C-alpha cells in the first residue's frame, strides 16, 4: 500500500514500468503500434493466453525440489503483490481522466443532437434563398443589358461634367491658393483633354486650363523668389512644379539657392550650442530630407526616368552640403578658440558632444558625406587644444605657487624662529601641485565619458589617452617642473643669482620626492583613469625619474655652492679688510667667525627639515679639544730643530709639499649626496677653502697670526660636528693656520691655554 500511495510523478522508473504494463495490456510495441508477434501456445507460459495452471503445477512438482517450490512460491507472491500495487496505481492515476472522459462523451451526445437540428434548419433556409434568387434573376434577366448601358452613360456624363467645370474649379483653387488641389484636378483631366483636343469643345477647355495652370506655375515660381516660405511650403512648391513638368535641374538649383539663403541667415548669428546645433544643423537636415524626397527618392516615371534625375540631384546636394558645412565648421572652430578659460570643462565637452551628435544625423540622411568626419576632426582638434590650455594653466599655476613660496620664505617669521616652515611649505607646494594635476585630469577625463558620443572614436580610445593626456599633459608638465627647476641653477647675474637658497633646497627636495614616488603615482593614476594602452612609444617612468633626480642633484649642488659662497664672501671680506701686520693682540673671537657658526647652524636646521641625517664617521672623544700648532708636524720639527741652518726654510717648503702629496686629496666641489651631513660638508669645504686661499694672499704680523689661531680654534670647536669626517675640518684649519704662519713676519704662536680661554669666553 505504501507504493500505491506514492505520487506517480515522483519515481521515473515507476512511471516507465506503468507505461510498459499499459503497452503490454493493449498489445502495443515501443513505437505505439500493435504488436504483430505470434501468440505463445505453451500452456506453461504464465504470461501467455493459453496458460493452464494444472499443467504448470504438475511440471513444477516433477522438476523442482521442495526448497525450489517454496522459493518459487515466495517469488510468485511478491510478483502478485507488485501487480496488485501497480494496478492500484493505474486506477488512482487515471481515475480523474476516466471521469472527465465520461462527462465529455455525455456532453458530446447532447451537443451533436442540437447541431443536427440546427443543420436541418440551415439547410431549409438555404433552399429558400436559392429559390428566391432564381426568381429575381429570371425577372431581371431582360433588363440587365439596359441597366449596364445606363450606368456607363451616367459615368461618362459625370466625367464630361467634370471636364466642363474644370476651368471654373481651377480658378476657384487659384483664388483660394489651393495649388495642390488644382494640380491634382488638372492631372486627372490632362490625358482626356489631350486625347480629344481635335474637338472644338475640348480644345477650348484645354486652352483655358493651360492659361490657368500657367498662372498657377507663375505664382509658385514667385513663391520661390520671395524667399519667405518655410521648408515645408518650398517642398510643396517643388513637388507641384515637378508635376507641371518644370525642368528638374532648374528646380534643384532654385531649391538649394533658397535653402542656402535661409541657412546663411542662421550662420550670421551663430551661438555655438543653441543656434549652431539646434537651428542650423536641424534646418540643414530638414533641407536634405526634403530635397531627397523631392528629387532623389521620388519614383521616376515616363520621360523623367530616362533623364537620371536622382544622380544629378545627389551630386548637387553633396556640393551644397559640403559648402555650407565648411562655413559652419569655420565659425564653430572660431567659437571654440574663444574658450580660453579652463574653469569648467564640462560646458565645452557637452557642447562638442551636442555638435558631434547632431552631425550624425547627416550620416543617416546623406551616406558617403564627409561632413561627419570633418566634424569629428574639429572635436579632436578642440581636445588637443584643450590639453595645451590645461598644460599652460598648470605651468602658470606652478610659477604662481613658486612665487607664493618665495614670498613666504622672505617673510619675517621665517627669518626669525620659523624653522619648521620650510617643511610645511614643501608639503603644501607638493599637495597643491598634485591636487591641481588631479583636478585637470578629472576635467580632461570628461572627453572619454561613456555618455559622450565621440568618446568611442578610435582617437579618444587610443591616441588621446596615450599621446594627448599622458605624454602631452602629464609627462610634459613633469618635464616642465624639472626644466624650470634647473633654470634656477644658472650662474650669478642671471636668474639663478637672485634665487633664495632656501628655495633651491626646497625645489631639490621636491624633485627628489618626484623621483622616488610622485612620478610613479601620477603616471599610474593616469594609466588607470584613462585606460592607457601603450600601442605607441611613450616616455618610460625610469626616464622621467632619472630626469627628476638629475634636476634634484643639480639644485642641491647649486644650493651648496650658493651657501658656501655666501659664507665665503663674509670670510673673504673679513680677511681682505683687516690690517694683519699692525693688528692688536687678540682678546676675543672675531664677530665674523661667530656669524659663520650661526649661519652654519641655521643651514643645518634648514637642511635637516627636508633631508635625512646621513652617515658620519666615528668621532674622536677630543674632537672639540683639538689644538693647532703654528706649523704642521713636518714644518714644526724642522723649523725648530737644533740643526737649524739658513737653508732650513727651503727644506721646510719641500717637506711640506711632499707631505701634501701623500695626504688625502680634498675635492671641494664634489657632487653632494641627498642627506644633511653631505650638504653641510660641502658648504664647510667651500667656506674653509676660501678662507685658506684668502689667508695665502695676505701678510701677517705676530698678533695677526695669533688671531688666526683663535679664529680657527673657535671654528674647530663647532664645525666638526656638522661634517661627515672631522679630519677634513682638522686638515683645512691646520692648512689655514700653517699658511698664516708661513706668511707671518714674526711667527710667534699663542699659548694653547690662552686660546682656549679666549674661545670659551667668546
């Protein structure tokens, strides 16, 4: 019973078994046709029609053992239960179908009974109708020919009446300016009048109609010449004149001439978006459509078919459209060139989109016309010009930003305690430039927006993105920053001579930041935003980074040179303006040396805000306590040796020069690394080298030499901590003191303890 209550659709194998049983019951094969197999005559075939139970049981008892009989019995019980279950399923599955079929058959019996009654009634009615029709035909058979003749006469009389009334009808239409009705009426009667023109009465009607139609044609021509008609009225005039057999070529010229006068009036007051797109292009499309309908797409019949009017008219139309479009494009380009501002680019893009979108209508109306492609070229040129304008705006913005930075650097708050301002200025300048560039990219990206019709053109998918935006805008601006920054490194007296050193340092750091990260970020942003595909050669990131690093290096080298020259100028003046022979005994450190230390400290703070510390060599514990002898070790040993002879000075010079040969060479103007220690080392080398050369050109007295000793010791106390290698400062200061002693008339050095007391007090 559980299998009997199972839904039949839930088990596909059960449905197949049920269907096979039905086919077996009805004697059908797999194709649904009656099986043609021979019936089995075996009485032991349990599935055959001649099955005999007794014979089957006797056979089993003879052939099977008891166990086999019991197994066979169990098998048959299972098959019987399965058959009972399947029969129940068949009954449950088809019960509703059986009931429905019974109801349908009962209804069909009732419906067929009613249908038989209705068919009998219909048959009787058809017989009556047939009989009645036969009686009518018999009655009218004698008068049929007469009726047909009278009908023909009536039709002829109506036509004659129309012909006789035609002149009056045409005059009435002419008065009411119903030209179309007049031409239609005349065309209906023209063939008949021409056919019977040999008859005087018809000849008179024809002459009257000819005069009236000539007046009508004259009025239509006058309507052409007036030039105040709309395009629809003109189209109607042309159509009527063609029906009056006017020359097609002449009509084409007149139609286009009149249309040109109206379109040129639209061009006179061209206001790019409204009048250009809405009025001129719309009017041009209307003229094209009307012209094509009248002269090109019009069915050619009779003599017109042999004149090949469509080809002639199409050629005139192309020349007409190209001429007007050239003037229109010239005005549009002039109007675009007036858009110099780069504030809101969306207005220009929308205007170009409307311009391009409306020109596509000409493509549909006039296939093969070059007008849409020329319009696309205008859009392309406008986009290129826009990129140039944005590049110029970025360059101007950069110069203005540098001007603001220079003014901020010159402000008193920076000169007095505003140490952190340089770092803030660098950050703000970098952010301003980057944000402005992002804003420009966002504005230019409007040219490639999905809702812009011309954005799917090949130029805006390829060259505009790679060569226009990436190369023409972004790369060019980065190169401009590097080039303009290098211009600040020009020699003194030119532009670079008036450049504040702080600005050189700031620009150097800016270019270095561009080399390390900003350039890669900007180009990656551009490539992602514009989906740049490098089908054409583009500037690699490495080349731009190398150019930025070169600019940063040049700026930093120039900064070191300028700062070194500033301090050198103070030292040179302090040496050249003093009488070193007749000076008094030193009691303190000269003010210029204090100024040198102060300026060097200020430079150290300034550079430290923008650059990292750098690497220093290990300092000795007595760096600030280093003492300077009047001579170098070689000089001192020989100059004050017991075996002093008159030739000793010559030997001293010789040994001093030999000592220099084996000492480490100092490159004063070597390239500077991008760190604070390297920058300060370069500045101090230039300053001390200048000091040394100035000392070599002066002559010193005893107190002058002692003053140099005091100054050098003071410089040693403070400058060693700024350089990468303190031995460099020691060597240069030692050379300065040694040179002063060599140029001294009375080389009597000051005691070291006295020098230390003066320097500590100073």
